[in-house]
């Protein structure tokens, strides 16, 4: 790859368009630099510390900051906290100052903390709670991040190292129909590479950084740096820099111990990524930038710099969009080389890039999916660069965790810029072809022309795939439906014989059954009884049978709408849905490289046709 860049710089630049030539070279060089840093960070992702069970008697406070999240979302998280087996105290930190949240905390056996103002948003909320509590260790969970019962058993033991400031865990999500999940294989989502490969690799340079939630922090370490950083809207990475610069260490545990809600819509996804990008720009232009703050090692600086480049990638993508447009509109090539010679150098360079990323990506790297998301977030990342130029105060905006009836219109507005880019690419292609038709000649070699047209078409196609993914998503359900396989009985007061069934999906408000026989029309007053691994029987009242249809195998599929679920049944349902069911298995390194490459080809073809098919996952 380095040889390719050297060859490009010394043998191919067009002296008649030297600036244009260097722009393309710089975009390619950025990709090589990114690859080198990625390979360095992910060379080894094996654990660097042995697991140790925690000693008894440690004092732990669980902080759940909340502002405007739905009560049901918060109740699910508190249900998970209540089942954590290691002794602890759970605190609800309510910046919304809502009486309903205070009552929920009381009902769930949690402490309730509020403050007179919302200064410094989430960071200020945590700092205020630090002053009101005394636990040696602080667990930080977002309002939607539901812990597993063994959460503390799997994390507290690492703190036998007195210099360990925090343990960060991967962010995994139970709503696998979100915009950032692959609907063909929901084990993968847009952050998989970061949490399953990159963060574990950062352990070797002591640069794994705090991502807010889910995590465990040592109170003494936080107090040593004055609490959570409040100067930027990405308080987590900013606090990490302070801790590392003061000699504290960090550790990332590659084990899914909590599950939250991924941004459901592209609007929520882009809002979250904009906040992350703007906060990062704030940090890197501040006096505490990891590029020059005192106390960091060279390896830590390089690691932080590599993470910063993730936001600079949008400049590269934007250049790769504009360069072929410029070529077609102004008939200027950024290279002066025979195309056959170019392909002899470029094809091995590109193939080696994909192969090496597959190896380092441990089966998690997905080239075409990554391309789609890179183009989707490109616009907001470009917007974040204004923070580097203007010192404008930024307001922390909470990522929406639910949708409303206006979601369809909001989604279409969120991708208008992407549609405009597609239109610009297509218009430039049409203008180029019209010029060729009118002049009956090619402005540059035929092979170069076809390459530029293909390049532009590829850009338009990838952006279009992202737009189609957004358009085809369905968001008509309030509650996520978990895929299950539970034995069930449908009972009615007016029908003595219960109907045997299999429960195939389940939510707080409804379910889908497959029954052996049809439900008689005269039946009424239904209840659904089913068995899970945790409970021998859960009985839920049925408000309405939404539909009933006969399947090809002779059985009947039935859609149910639940009645009001309260008391013990509600508690059981929350624990089964949000604590027991979320699960993911990491398969890093278990897939041979040749199969990964074949999967990339299958991914490309499937991605080409999938957005044209109706998305039914999570909507049934």
C-alpha cells in the first residue's frame, strides 16, 4: 500500500491539474493511514487481564441518569438492576424532575435524586449524584441500558488493580430492527467493529476509553480528576483523557453484560453521531486535547488520534464523491498515466486493503455495510467541523429512544441532502454523456471514461442503498417484538378446552401465536398462559384478537393485543422480555478469511436487492 502511494506521487500526477491531483492522492493516503492505524490497534484483541471474582463487601452505587425517556424504558432498566445479584444501591438521577419517575423509583426499590437545575446535562447530573452518595464504585447505565444479573460479578474483580479507573463494556442492543442493524444478520450492527475489535485492541496501549454506558468506575479516580468532564458534550472520552493523563488505567471487557436501545430511526442515529462528532471536535481543539495534553504516552496519543480519524473519514468520502463529478464536468483528470498501468497497481492495492481489513476485522468488518453508513453519516460529520472553526457553545441533545406518528416525514427529511447528492451525481453523468454525444469524441481515454462513470455510479448506488434502507423501515409499533419460542395455552371463560400453541413473538403490548386449531368465533374473555425458563407460568389478559389466518401447514397464526398488565404479571413480563431474552454471541476469528470474502460478495448482492423487498423483521 505504501508502494502504491509512492508510485502515485512520483509517476501519475497531472502537472496541468496539480492541486486536483494532490487532492485525490491525499484522499487515498488517508485511507492507507487509517488502515495502518487500524491494523496497529487491532493486532491483538485477546484479554490482557485475567478474570477474578469480586471480593465480598464492596460498596456499589448504580447511577441511571434520565431526562425525558418513557417510563416503560426506565422501568425495564430498573427491572434489570433489581436482579443484579451482587449487593448494590440503585439511584435514579432525574433531570426531568418528574413525579411519575419518583414514584417508579419508589416502587422498584430505588433511591431518587434530582437537582435544582440541569447545568452540564448528563455530566452535571452524575457529578451532582457523586456528591450525594458514598459507594466505592459507580456503575453508569443509560436509562435504556438493561444489565444482566451477573453484571457486577463479571466486572468488579478487575478493580483489584488499584490504578484501574474504569471498566468499559460493549454497547449491545435488543431492538435489532433499528436503523444501524443489518436486517439480514441482526448479530451485526454499525458499532460492532468498534466494540468487538477496536476497543479490546486498545487495551494493549491502555487507551480503551469510557463510552458512558455500560461501565463501572472507581469513585476515587473520578474524584482525582474533579468528576466527570463538563467542558464538552462528549463527557465520556474527555474524562478518559483526563484519567489517562493522570496515570490511571482503563480496561475494556469484551463481554455483553447489558443491552440497550439502538437509535431506531436515521434521524435519531444522525443526531447521536452529530453529538459525538461535535464533542470530539470540541475536545481536540481544547487545551486537554489528547494530541498535546501532558501525561499521555506516545501509544495512547496515537490510539486517540486513530479514533479521531473516524470523524475525518467524511472528508475523504466527500472528496471521492466530488472528484469524479469534477472530472466529468470539466474534463480534467487528476492522473497522467496509462489506465492499464493504473489498474495493474490499483487492483492489487484495493484487493490487499479489503483482505487485510477482513483479517484484522476478525469477521466483524463488513465493507459494503460500512460504506453505506459512512455515506449516511458523512453530512453530519462535515457539519461538525464548524466546531473546529467557531467556539460556539453546544447543547447536549438526548438521543430519542422512541418514535411517534410523524416519524415517516422526519425520516424523509433526514435524507434530503443524500438525495440531492445522488441527483448531482446523476446530472453530472448525464451532462458528460451529452457532451460526448454532441462532440462525437471522448475528452479522455475510453477506459478512463468508463472508470469515472463506474466510480460515480458506485457512489450514487451506495448512497441510494442507504436512502432505501431508511425509506423501507417500518416504525408503526410502539413496543419491540422479541422473537421467542415458548409453549403456550390460550384459554377462554366461554370455551372449556384450552388451545395449545407456540408463542413466536412477544412484547409488552402483544404477541403472535401459532395454534394447532382455529379459535372459535364465539370465544371471549381470553388469557394467554406461557412458560419460560425463569417462570413456570405467566398469565396475560387478552384485550383483542387482532387477526387469525390459516398457514400452509394447516396450523393457524394468531395476533394478540394484550389488556392492561399490572402487578406481579407486569414484573414477570418485564424481567423475561428485557433481562432474559436479549442475547448475542461474539464470533470473532471463528470464520475463515476465505468465507469472509465470499460473505462480502454475498453481502453486496443481497444489499443490492434487499432494500427493494419489504422489511418485515420486528414488524410482525
